[in-house]
C-alpha cells in the first residue's frame, strides 16, 4: 500500500500525489485499475480526506487519473508510461558512462545535489 515519508518537507497533498504516481510507475496500480476511496486512502496514510482529494485532483489534471461518476477514481490509460523516470535514469547512466564516470561516482554526484 501507499506510504508517506515523515521526513519529507513537501506539502502533504504533493506527497500523496507522488506516492500514487510512484505506485502507478511501479505497477501496483495499472491503467484501468480503480483506486481505493479517498476516505480509505486518507485513513491508510493518516492524513485528511481533503488532502488526499487535492493530491488526486493534481494527478487528474496531469492526466494520470480519471474521475468517473459511479466508477470512482481510475488510473488513466498510458499513465504507467507518463513518468518516464526509469528511461531518464537509464539515459543518465549511459551519459555518465560516455563521460567516463562509473555508477558509484554518479550516485555520489546525485547525493551531493541539494
């Protein structure tokens, strides 16, 4: 299930949206899947229902989720390809290799980014 990082300083609605987006990217929720109700998500994440709804609306506006009357909130078609983060990470590793940096050096560079 979804989790929030208690050390994250971002607003809670952004953390909720990021957790759902990550779950979609990792295949926990697939296009067409129905998400648990906002009330259930709020209870599981220990946040207010309005906070969850705000995060879900942000994802709807980004095309990741669809709100449908009578069907609840579902993952939009193609949402699992939207983040592209894995592809970007692969491209970064390849670019670092071309520049003569190994993975460990790249990881250290990333850790140094504020």
